[in-house]
C-alpha cells in the first residue's frame, strides 16, 4: 500500500479467532483523518474485539493495520499510544477518589525537584484545557466520583486530548446518560474533528450515530456487512438496512 493521506488508519483483512470461534473475519475498513467513524452492530458482532486490537490489547491472527501509511501486523498498548490512539471505555477508567486535575494528569503528574507534585501548575493547565474544549466544571477540586455522567465523560475525553492522542475511540459514550447529558456529550464529540482529532465511536444508539458520524460501518458475526457515508443514506434507510441484516 502506498502513502495514505486522508486515512489515519486502514485495516485490511483483520481476523481474530478464539479457539474455534471466528470473532473477526477479514475485516477491512478506513478511519478518515479528522472525521467521525462509527461501528454499529449487535452484541457479539465483533466491535469490541476490533477496538481491543486497535488499542493494542489483542493481537489479530491475520491482516494488516496501517497507521499514517505505516504497516503493523499487530499493536501493543505502548505502540498504540505512541501512534496517538486512546480508548475511552464505558467505565471511563477514572479514579473516583481523585479530583478533576489529578485525573487529567493521572500517571503524568508535573513535579518540582523530581518528587514534589506541582498541583498549582497542573490546575492552570487543566483550566486552559477545559476552556479550550468548552467543558464547564465549576470546581476542579471535586472528586470525579461526585460528578455527573456527562461531566465524567468530558473529563475522560479531556484526559485523552491532554495526553496527546489523535484518534479517540469511544465505547458507548452516552450509555446510561439522560437526554440532556447525551446531547451535551454528542455536541462535544462532534466538535473534536474541527480541533484536529479523529474519532471512532461504538454505539447502539442509531439516532446518535446518524447525527454524529460521517461514516458508518455495520458489523454482524465478525464481518462488515454495510459501509455507508451519512450523506448517501437516510436515518430510515440505515435503521431498515440494519434491521434486515439481523
């Protein structure tokens, strides 16, 4: 494969087996730079397996992963991070007992003299980051366990961006959220491409997918069965097409 310009990531013929179970069967897809790509499908369709491969937590049995044109047979978590890939899982991986600032800098704390944590400096950088992302958290000293679901999702997104990630993978980003919080989270996700970020989103909410995604892949039994660009399909056609495949 030659140089890739529009695509941040290209997957070619990715396969994964667990014993006799074929979790992924020669899956090929493209994740375009500064766009929102969505994966939809029933439980067991292969979506979670695919994002674990992209995040470096699973090795595929076959196929090639191209990132910015460079070919990989598989990724390790360290390599995925170096390539700018971050996954925001449903549990968000936040420390409920630490505050907003501490969670943003978790594992990357700023220190003075090599051992004294410079909290004031971290707080200033957090304030600038949240302002840039238009995230409103009234008091940064609040333990994140006391924040709403939408606020917690916002902090997880901000942390990925702060740590220099370029592809943010969302696993059911609005699960268990109310209508208002879901709308706010969707608005934030939609704003990311304009800020230079690429998004891969997994969601069961077809309304969210249609409103948010630029490109939609439908998975079933480890295969891509539909590839649609939003401008070329209506929401009704998407829902009907998915219903017909199950």
